C-alpha cells in the first residue's frame, strides 16, 4: 500500500522495465525471450507470478548470481522510488562495485533497516534498533543517551508513540576497516563520541537543551558498523533541521570520528599554504630587485608595483591591507592575481585545494566551487606582504 504496489498497473509498469534484465540473467536473446505475469491482490500478501522461457528450446540458463541480480534489480525498483537516499549507503556502493549474493542481501537488509520507521511505523522503531541481533547491549537492550541517564526502553517507546511532533532519525555508518582503524568498533567508543555532541544537536535541531531528547544504538554489522539515532523535542512544537544544519552535523561527526586522518590532512594543507606565502613573497622581492636594477622580467607586475608604491607614499596610517582606500586595495588585488599565474604558485595552490577537498570528502560528496587565490582569506597575509 505504502509503496504503491497494490495495483496490477503498478506491477506491469515496473516489470516491463525489467525485460533487458530478464534477457541478460536468463541468457536468452531478447528476440527469443517470452515472459508472462499475473498480479494476485491477496489481502495480506499481494504478489506477482511470472513465467519466463525462450522460444528456442535449447536456450536459457539461470545461475545463482542471476537470481541475485534479479532480486536486487526488483528490490531497487520497488524500494528506491520510495527511498532514493539508499543509493548513498555503503551497501549500495559495495553492491554496484561487486554484485555478489552477499552484497545484494546486505543492501536489501540495509534499506529495510534504515527505513524501518517508515515501513513499520515509528511506534516500534526504538525497540527495533534497540533489540536487533547485532545491537550492542547496555543491559537488556542497546539504547543509550546522555551520560548517567538510564534508558527505560518501554518508557521511550511509549513516549514516542504519544509524540505528535517531528522525530528525526540519523544513521552514521562506517566501512569495517575504517571502524577498526579509528577505534569505532565498539559501542563504548560511539557512546563517548555522541555524548560530546549534545550541544551540536541542540543548536542544529533548534531545540533548547532542556527539551532535547536523543537516543541511539550501535549495530556491530560485519561490513558496515553503524549507529542509529533518534532526535526530538519534549515540546512537540519545537525543532527544525535545515540543510545547513545537516552539513554542520555531518562535519561535526566527521571531525570527531576521523580526527586522526584530518590531522594529517590539515598538517599537509598548512605546509602548502605556508609555501605559497613564502614563494609569493620571494617572487615579489625578486621583481622589486629587477625593477631597481632596471631589468624588467614581468612588466605588468612592475607597472602595478610602481603604481602601488606611489599610492602608498601618499597614504597615512598603517601599511596593511585593511586600512588603505579601495583603489589601493584594487591594485594589491591585481598584483596578487598576476602572481597567482606563476606556475609554482598555481601548482602549490592546486595541492592546497586537494587537501581541503580531501577533508570535505570525509563527510560529503558535494564539493564547493574553487575560488581564486586573490579571494581566499587563507592567503590574505600575502596582500600585506605585497604592501
């Protein structure tokens, strides 16, 4: 009912898109493929019967892998329309890279698990995540919250059943190798990390700390250990999560989880930034020496530097970028734009940006557009060096 597969028309539409998959997995050329189906609208379990064969009696073979390919293809058509975010899961990516029986099964299980609150209703979601076979238990169940707060599973379930406001669900998932390497392979580690995020949850969900309610459970799955979280307010009229709030939380979780990796990235980024600054200063010094020796190598920068020197000689106050008039700043910007065309500076700036993007890739695939060196506040000290 919920997915819209309660009519023969919906099944016909879906199955007719699968003809090429049937041909490929049954090893039957399209021209010889014959398939027929009928939809049975049974009260408890609506279902479809299919028959598949070849007009050439010597053709057709269905392997175990073919069965899993078809199961996965049907599942994606049925579930993905309702849960398009499923394509962002590690399980889906693993399946697309290696379409094995195990990966197909993991993907379908993950879709059902992640969207259980929609499939089965949120009334049973707390119990579902707390009592799953691989949920790491804290006493009789796996649900936990802030330090020192004992969680009564039945009480939480009843509270959620009565709650008329929004209840947000969050899933944080890692590859097994990352979880092992970073120490996030135990419930204790996840509990410690999430308990430091209470203020972030309050700020980004727009819920005052006194009304914030959050619960989580760690599922120690073989390939992708992950945490389920539920967040809501004791005041049913409170709570709002914007796109920026989502990005803020992703960033905060990523920084805590991947702290070791990010430290190495930031260290490298700083190294490239400092090299750009020192190289840029050296290039300017060389050009000034060339001007004084009346040996012009870069006439454009020479002309701009002379203009800048004349303007600054008539300028009072501190000789830093933040103080001069707009026309002086404009000349400084033009000099830095010319400087950024230098091959050495271009190469270092590209390396600096690669490290910045490596840090972002930890929690998002959406890369912001690169900005030119002259507009990047990280390199504002270069403008002071030019002056």
